C-alpha cells in the first residue's frame, strides 16, 4: 500500500486502514494533551498556593 497513491485510487481496505490509523493517532494525541493539561493544572494550582502563601507572608510582615 503506497501513500503516494492519490486518495481517489485507494481501495476500500486501504481507506479503512488509513482512517483507523488516523483515528488512533488522533485519540492518542488527545489522550496525551489531556495528560499535559492535567499536569499543567496541577502545577498552576501549586503555584497559586505558593503565591497566596508568599503574599500572606508579605502582608503579615508589615
């Protein structure tokens, strides 16, 4: 199966294989992005806590 074939010449089987491959890649990319977003949200929450703690410290020092 050559990727160089124009899509009009793909057989049904080739089309299904390519479609399923793309679906898998897209699903994997979405799963990876979900993991990255979750990690970023955790880091942001930690930063928020640290920032609030630091600001409280600054205001209490006065």
